[in-house]
């Protein structure tokens, strides 16, 4: 089942195109992972981008399907003040920097096992334990998911 999520500001998982830090690139269509410094050197997995990113950084994720790993316990662990933005054309396009969330769909998928078998999927696709959103209790928290589609 796919759920396209859109919300408004708050956690830095969204569109803030004026990031003060580094920009990292992730594209599942590259043949081998690079250093993440551009589309032609993109990381192949979002996990690699999250491992490199620091507060103030932005991770641009090209169209495609990204899974948190191969184990049901694997998850995409969000980072404090790191923007994760899907909807980029990526390496295979004439202009990899084209940004169109409706056209260049980015999916975070928990379907790590057999297609159609929900019993072998990831338990939790995205977590935010060590971020402000993960520490808030009894408080309204706004979350921006622009435009990442979660598939469970």
C-alpha cells in the first residue's frame, strides 16, 4: 500500500532549498555508489546519505524506490536539522536537477521481502528518535515530507 504524505514545516525532512550546509545526492539508478557530492557521484542508497549528513545539510533523493535495508528491523533514521528531499529527476534525466515531485516520484519502501507478503516487510520504515520530533511529548509537531511516498 502506498501513502503519499504531505504536511507542513517543522522537522527538517522537507523542502528548505537554502540549506547552509552541504548538499548530498542519492540516486538508486547509479551502478555503484560514489561520494555523494553530485548526481554523477551519487550514493546508491539513502542510508549512505544519512550516514554522511550533518546538521544543516540537505539530501536530494532522485526518483526511485529506496528501502531501509534487508532486515525487518532496518529503518531510515532521520537526523536533526537535515533536509531529505525527494522528487528530483536524477542521473538518467537530461537535467538531473529537474525538480517535479509529481513526475519524479521518490518512494521510501518497507517492502523488503517477497512482493505481496506483508509479513516480511520492514517493521518501521522511517524513525526520528534523535531529533526534536522524536523527543517531543504532548506537543503538536509538524512534519514536512516533501514529496516522499511511503510504501508499506
